[in-house]
């Protein structure tokens, strides 16, 4: 029997990655990339640990997925990420020609939509699953930082 | 005596990097990052070799410069790149808060300006030095690929 998982299942895995970031004192964003109902790549934000603005969860997952597939194009794949991608990550996703993006929380300030960046015309986007949990984790993080 | 180099000098170094990419059968784009009149990072496009859409010249140079400086912000630095950055690279440069960007050739289709991506408000931009040489190298590459 093949079990087919839904968006919430995979977003929960992305949220697990975001919590790994939180535990390392990084802005808690996590991502997984899925193809044929299987997670082929995982990543969480490591910009502080690596001293590298490019070390967003999505960027690491894109590189890992391409490595797994042995090719740089992610057609047939879905990215689940706990926060709307920024323009850097949207740009990387554009080049990857990924088929689908699902994000949890919106980023009304630095998200790719507010910044004006573009996804590939063949990429479809959904948002919403576990948005509350993903936002709460980010709020907890910034609250902890302020105190 | 301290010798002060001009933009053309550093762009020539970026063009040297672009030729390294050309010799490896990669789209020939090269970049260097400079601070205090010294090159602290170099990179050339390696997307085919690494099977990774994120392996643009600028991305590698940003990571290398941050590594050299021991911090992720590139204030006080200038990026010289032979082709106008794409939205992914513009996004990474945004996060890095780099002080200045100099590019040679324009990219009227996939450049950050055509795609609508934004640089950091404190980043200044110049274009033009060695634009002809940088464009010719790209044209040569695509001509060679077609034949």
C-alpha cells in the first residue's frame, strides 16, 4: 500500500527543520523538497552559524535536492517552506524551474511578492498550511531576542 | 607608495574569472569583491560543474568574502561582476548590504532590473567598464554552443 501524504504532512517536516534553526539561535525558517511523495532534501536557516547571507533554508534545500537528483532542474518537485521566500530564494527557485512552492507564513516586508521578484512561469504557489505555527515560532524567536 | 586601482583594473580581474568559466564550458560570468583596494574574494559561474543553479559567480564571491571578513555583512566592499546580477544574486547582495556594485554588460532579459528585484537602499551601482569585452565573451560562448 502506498501512503499519500498531504501538504500539512510535509509542512510539518519543514516546521521540524525550522525548530532546528530556533534551537541553534537562528531565525527559525525550515524547508523540505519533495518529489514522488518522498522528501529528497531538507534545510534550515544557518546564516549566523555559517556567517553567510546565502545560507537560507531554501538555498540549502535546492542545492541538496539537485545533488540528490544529479541535475540542477527541480521540475516535478515541490518546496515546502515555513516562511514566504525572499527575492534571493525566489530567484534561485526561478532558475531551478521547480514545479510547486508551498509556504506557511507570509512575509509582508521581505517576501518575494513585496520585493517584486518573480517565480518561473511554470511554478505554481500555495500558501497557508501551518501558517499559525510557523508565525508563532518566528514571533517567539524575535521576542526572545529582544529580552 | 600605495597604488590605487580603478574600476577597470578590478573588472579586468572579474573578466579573468569569466574566462575561467568559459574554459570550463560554463556560461562565462566572473566576479571579484574588493575592499580597501584589495581583492578579498573571486568567483566564476559553476552551475554546470556543480549541478547547482545557486552557483553563480556572485554567490560564490559573496560567501568567500564573508568567510574572509569573518562576518556576513559586506559594507565597505565593492562587487565587480562581468554581467548584471540576476534577481537571486541581487537578493543575496541585498542581504549582504554591500556598499557598491559595478557590472560590465547589461542583462536586459534576466538582469535584476528587468525582473523587478531590489538592491539594498544603501548600495550604489555603476555599469559599463569592459562591457564590450564581457559581452563578446558571452556571445562567443553561445555561438560556440550553437555550432
